[in-house]
C-alpha cells in the first residue's frame, strides 16, 4: 500500500487520525487508541482497504487477544466483503472479493496461540518434534502434573543430601512444611518461561548479588531506590517550608517554626548525601535523627494553625521513618555482607529451577502434552535458532516474512516479551520495509497476572513518537460516552497518571476527547460518589430489635444496600438515558445498569441484598460452584466412595438429603464406637442389635446406604466417572430433589456440569476416582472454581461483572463497587520477588539468629514491583471509568465524613498538576482515595460543608468536570429500606382465587383453625435457662416470680417478646465459621462479663491492669480482638469507685463470681395459668454474675450493659426494673436455696448508664463517676 493517503470523502464518519490509521503504510505503525475511539472499526476497515487494493486475505496475519475477538473480526470482515460484492459492478473486482470470502474461513485471524499451533503443525520437523500431541489447557491438570514432577524431583534433591538445597529449603519454608519452596519454584518456572530465553535468564539470576565498589554507585540504588527516596525527601522539604510559612512571625508559634527549620536542615543534609550516592554518610546521619516533642499551643485562635502544621510534620515523620526503615536498618557494609551470603542461595535456586523446567518438560513430552507456553517456545525455536550466542532467522521465519504483506496485532498492550519476540521473527526486520501494524491502549493494560508487559507498548510509543523506526497515530476521540463522563475521567487521570505511576504520561495526547455529539448536555449526568459512613453517630447498643429490623453486618453490606437504594431511586423516578438505537431519550431499565467489582468474592452477597431490594440481578459467574450445596454433597460422596475413612465427608453425606439423618442420629452412630473413625462407628452401629424403635428406623437407613455405598465403590473400579455419577443421580433421585429446591434449574445445571466435568477429566493424563477427587480438591484449594453454568436469559436485570470482564464493553449506567478496598499488595510480602532485569530479590534468613533481612535487590525490586502493581490498579480504574456511556457512580465507605476528607486533604496544598508520587504510591490506599485526592482541589469541593474552605484549595478552578459527593449512614439506609415496598405477598391473587366446592372450603377452614389441646407443652421444654425466659415476665406488681400469660385456648399469647426453648433447638454458628463483622451488643456484654469475672479483686483495678487482662483474654482466644476494642474500660473503673465496688474489693475472699445454678420448679409456678393437671416440672438453669456472702446474708448483684436514654427519667428506670425483675427474683430464690441464707439486697449494675439500682427499693442508689 502506498504512503499516499486518499482524501477523506465528506460522507465518511472517520476522523482524520482514524483515516490515517486506515490507509497509512510501508512502515511499522503503532495506533494508540483510547477507550471508545473505534479501534476495532479502524482495524476492520484497514483490512478491507487492503483487500480492495488487491491483497489476498491469506497474506495478512491478524492476531487478536481472545478467540471471541477473532470470531468477531471474521464476522465483521465477512459482512464488509458481502457488502462490497453487492456494490461492486466491475466483475474482476467482484471475483476478487468472492475469492476473499472463500479464503476467509482459513485466514490467519486468530489468537497468537492458535497461530503458533499452525506454525508447529507445518514446521515441527525443524525442532524434531512429534506432531501428535494433546493441548494441555486445564490449569488444575497442569498444577497436578507439576506437583507430581516436583515431588519426585524434591525427593531426589533430598536424597543427594546437598547442603545448598537444605539451605534453600530452610530460607523459603518453615518448620511445618516446605510448601514455601514449592511456591517459589513454581513461580520461578512461570516467570522464567515468560522470557524468550529462560536458560539465559536463569544463568544471570544471581548477578545482582555481586556488587563491586560502593553500594551507592550500583544500579540497584541508582535506578531503583534513589529516585523515589529523593522525591520523598524533596516533598518533606516542601512541607517543612509550608510549616515555617504558617508559623513564623507569630511569637506563640515560634517553637514550631524553629522545630521545622531544624528538621528541614537535617533533611536537606541527608538528601544532599544521597544525591552524591554517599550511603555511608547517609547511614551515619540517619542514626542521629530524633523527632522532638511537638510544642503545645494554648492560645485558642492559634490552635487551628498549629494543628495544620502538626499534620504536615506527621506526614514528614512517616515519610522519613519509612526511608530509614527500608534503606538504613543495616549499614552499607552489613548490606554487602548479606548480599554475599545470599548469592549461593540464589545460585542454588537457579539450578533447582532449571532442573524443574527440564524435568517437567520431559514429563510433558513423555505424555504427549503441550501447554500454551510450550506453543510459544516451540514456535520461537522454529522461527529462530541460536548460534554462537546470536539468534538467526530460520527457513520458517523467512517463509512467513515473505508470506505476510502485513502483520496486524490487536490489544498490543497485553503481550509479553516472549510473544513480542515471536512477532519480531514474523515481521520484516528492516524499518524501511516495516509491515507491523499494532493497535492498543497502554492505559488499559490490566493483565499482569498473565505476565503482560506494557513497557513494550510504551517503548514503541515513545520511539515512534520521535519518528524512529515507525509511526505513532493517536486516536483520542471517544464515541462512547457523554462529555460528563469524559471530563471527570480526564480530571482524575491528569493528576494521577504519569511515567512514575501508570507508566505513561496522561498528557494532552492521552486525554479523552468528546466525539459523540448527539448527547444532550445535562447536569444530572455528573459523576456521583456514594460514601457509606461505617461509624456514624448513632446509638451503639440496642436493647430489643424488631424481627424486621435491617442490620448491616459490615461495610460491604452497607455499600450494597446504598447502591440498591440508588438503583431503585433511578428506576422509580424514570431516570432518562439516551438510546443510541432509537436516537431518543427513554426511561432507564435494569438491564442498562452494570455493577463493576474488583473481584467476585461479594457476588453472593450482592445476589442476596438485591433480591431483598426487589431488584432483578444477573451474575453469570458468582464463583460459587463448589460452594453450592448440591456440589459439596456430591464431592463429599465421591470422596467416601474413594475412601470411606474420611469423617467429615461421611458425616456430610449422612446428614444430606441423600441419606437424611438428623444431628441426634449422627451422635447415636458416633456413640457406637467413640474412639474409632466415624466410618468404623458407622459399621459398628450397623452390626449392633437395635433395641429401640428409633434405632431400628435409623438402622434401616444406615444399612440401605451401606449397601449403596458398596455398590458405588465396586462400580467406580469398573466404569467411567461420568457413568458412576449419573448412576448415583438415578439411585438417589438427587437430581430431581434439587430441582424442587429454590433456584432448582440452576442446581440441576450444576449437577449436569459435574457429569460433563468428569467426562472431560477422563480425557486428561490422569485417571480414576482418586485422581478426580484430588483434582477437585486442588481446584478448591487453589481457588480455581469452575464457572457456574450460565442459564441464558434476556431478562431485564442488573448485570454484575469484574472490571477485567468488562474490558471492551460499554453500559449506559455504571456503578463501580468496593472503591475503598485496599490495594492487594500480598506479592510484596513473600520472601522473593522476580524482575526481568534484576532477576530475583530475596529476604535472607540468618540461620543463627533466625532473622529475616531484606537484601538490596529485594528492596530495589520491591520498589519497582510496588510501582507496577499500583500502575495496574490505576489502569484498572481507567478501564472501569471508561465503561460508562452516560452516568457513573463510585461506591465506597469511610468511618465518617471527617475521615473521608482527612485522607483527601493531604494533597490540598499541592501546587503541581500531577500529584506527588509519594501520595500515589501509598500501599495502604484505594481507588477511592486516588479519586478523592484528584477532586479535593477542584472548585466544586468548596460546595460541600467540609473542614476546608476555598482559600485552602490550591486551585483547579476552571476544569469543566462536575461531580457530587453524598454520604449515607446505617440509620438512613434502615429508614429508606423500611419505606420500600419490596415483598409481593400475593394477597391480591389469593383474594381472587375461590374454590367452587363448599365442602373443600369447609374442610380446609376446619384444618386451619384446629387447636391442638397440648400445644403449650410442645412449645415449652422441661429444661429452661433464665436468659431464655427473662423476657416473658409481665406482671409488674408481682414481687414473686412473674408468670408467662396463657390464653383461654391454652396457647402462648402471640407476642414477639415471648421466647421458649424448642424441643430440638437450632445450633448457633461456631466461631470459626462466623464471618468478620462488627461486634453486637450481646458480644460486648459477654466480653465485659468475662473481664469482670477474671479481674483481680485483691488490688485496686487500674486502666493498665484492665488493659493487660483484656490483651490476655484476646491472646487466649477467650474474646475476639474486635470485641475487645469495644469494652468500655472507664465504665469498669467507675464501678469499682462506687460503694458496692469498694465493698467487693474490701472482701475479695467472700465474693463469688459467675456462679452457675440449677433449680426445679413446677411449671405453674413460672408460667401464669399453666394447666395444673399436667404436673409438668421445669429445670431452670442460669449463671449469677456475682454475690457477696456475709455472715447471715448475701448481697446479689448483676451487670448489664444496656443503654438508658435518660437516667433522670423515672419511667425509663421503671422499664429497666420491670425488664429484669423476674430474672433477678429467680437468681435470688436460687441463691437463697443454695446458701441457706437470706438475700437482703439485689443490685442491678447498669455499666453503660453509670448507675446502680436497688431492685427492692426500685430506685437508683448510686451514680458512677
């Protein structure tokens, strides 16, 4: 194609740059296509124009990132060719287009892996490869094969008894297992194999550990550590200068000004030494730094200024201490010594890694397996060969360079260095004959977990921008979104993204330009930030909750409820959006909305909350396939078919609907052989003689299942897995059973998928039930969940997907959730980090003192890795923001409004357009913090009633972006949810449904109205705890035991306050499966009781002694840490300052705390109007908080943590007395019986209210201080 670009006709919709990207040629071209700029349209049009110029489509190589993209590309080209055939009048050209349509199915339009497969099939003989192989695509099968190879290789190394291998194992594992070494070798394998020459890379792995000369002159310090340190120190100097500006000239603030001057001088000296690469002097001076106590300012009008200066100083302390901790814990000489000790470890790591690569490759070759990475390496070896250290083109490379007129690469920002090398040997090498056409957007490179390398794009972007070896074309116009969305995105990224963080400058060329002019301007399309206040001011302790009261367990639930309310508001108020198809405004529907999430972990919670809100929701992959009950049951059954001596899977199957045993029946089986495995107990129970009817019924079930289990185990030895699983479905009717459960179709689809998964497993290199069970367990262990089978639906529903899954898509309204989630920097906490250039950085474990030391390569790579991780997070934010066509909502949570703006205001005084990298590189940050920092200097922030004014904002006063920030508390969410009419009770349908048969109606009414004569006995067990019956005391005038009301029908009064033990009560969740949530008032009260029970009364309690006791309770797991933080220590101290508290301290040997008791009472004594003819007895049990036993009497006291709104209100106090009178009367009666002494006084201690009530006098007798 000629470089001459034809004139663009007036009727063409392309922009000038798009037109250039379609027609420009004869050199390598990089098209930097911003989000929504029509890159796919440009790419297809370029291909069509190539074909129109006479090129055959089989002379083009078109590489896409996904198979779906390749399919779409072929479809678009097919449509364009058919249109060309229809419109073409010249027969010769028409025949050419028909030929292209014929060639299209076999054209080289595919992923790079698919093309590699084509190369291997054609030129396999160049590398002496067997062309018959199976593609290894299943990650779990790959992992199992790796583990088998590694287990064998590891035993070989242990057998050779090499000290170096033992040292390597010790450094990266712990005393419980060597799993750490396994993770290291597997990670090393993946990283090395992403390199074009793994052996060469491994051979230089330890080079960074050999530093000659001064450390300050090394590449490690110069290129990796110094830039960030110098920038951080410069920012410290700026903050000290701001402190001085704030405080100098004011006598009462002069001490602060002097402190700032002194510390500024230290920082400047320190910075100067590091600028000269003098780490030795830097280390010496780092040991002299001390931060003096900040001066106190008592002048009221100066306190605000002093606080501002203190905040600046605290930021500096944090920054300086971070530098000292990271770089100057050891002296330069000590760091070099650690490097010398570490080098042999890294060399051994390289040798072990190479041995694993070789052994694993041999094993795959033996089994006839090839994975995707093998495809790339085999292709590279076919295209190029290494001779005398140089790579040369082979006949295959020359063939393809001659064959392809152009190589077109889509999503170029997501390729890795190995793939880039393959492309090099496919394209023409001379720049003057360049035939490589690359399209992508480095701002959307978010696949580092697949080892994508965005620096390859950036290198060409900068190189071609300078007209070296190629041409750069920028597509900046966005044809997807409203100007509101684009302005907001530009506002954020022009402050956040540059070469340091994001890896590319967000300059004028990178900014989004509004290209779709059919949207009408409207302010209500501005971006909205929705903030949930986690700890807003509200009553923390609630005495009684209505059953329908909404409780938000954590920030996630708060954010999701807030989001659901906003969506209901948009739908209910008919929020208008522009329809690009009809070219008219229309009301928003649910299917126009998408929720973007960072991960899939909250998808199940989203489903539950949106169902509660009455919002249809579609989640195609909730990553819960293995969490589905029916799948867990089947996996457990397969586990015991393989090996029945597994207690938990066996109990799970017995409890499941397949067998249907109850908890008590499981206990009965366990008792048959207490000290044996559960399976042995199961067999023993089946052999024992059943003596009772209940045991006979149970035994019938167990014998039936035992017989089935043996049949299935026999079948597993002789049949394929899919056949076995299908037989289980037939024998148990389990498939039909789950179909009758909620979401039955989905559950059945899950079970069908298990059969399909078993059938596909049989095609792998593993065989048998044992390996399949291992296969499934490994998938669960590594969190490689099977995607839940999708039930296709065109329903009007809100969609949920991850940010990664949304790439390339667009939606009218976008909610980005969990924006305040802290960045995941877990990779930085490992004992090793890999880098293309520096190899590997390790934490060195000193075998003598067992201390871990971060080596200099580790520090350098850690800094580089931090930038890479946060750069990718920034690019993920860009992808998320640019999915929105018309409206954006950013959802997150902070403790309160003050905490929100406190984070953002740290950059309010920054004068540069781009925010300091120090603020952007904070690991403990979030996407919302980034966004907030980029908004805080905008003129609109002055509209919010916050802790700053327009004068304090550095100044972004003319930016066109608009936005709003709104907050919502838990109380507001509760109120708004209560106002929604969510649940359709179906009453209207019931009212319209009438039976035509009067007898049927009469019989139905009789059954519905029938009263069982002994209903009360079924609702009252003969074993009751005081805590369970304390709420049913009703008679305020009865000083004896109050009684539960019974109506004339001998049934309990229908009051929500009545609580009775059921004959087979529900079991509470064990602590180990409770989700992390805020502690309830009950948990805090219980923890306070533990504290009061264990407090040493032999000495006066102090804040320090109580704090120490709380820490011990946390360490011993008696109370949880989050609960411990809520204990009010001052309340406990106040109690012991009262007369009652002092009396307890004076008589510690006579105080009894947490005294359990049991007491037998006739039911009619406790429950009012209980039928005496039943002669039922109730065993009451409980726990007395404490009593003081004197010579002839006792003093009983009971703690409560209830909140009392107004202690001066007599009615409030009487309500509390009434609430607990019956309970304390029971305690009094039990204590009198147990001690044979009168109980003269009963005191109710209300810790939260700070009062002590005499229950006999019914009044407050003492207030705590």
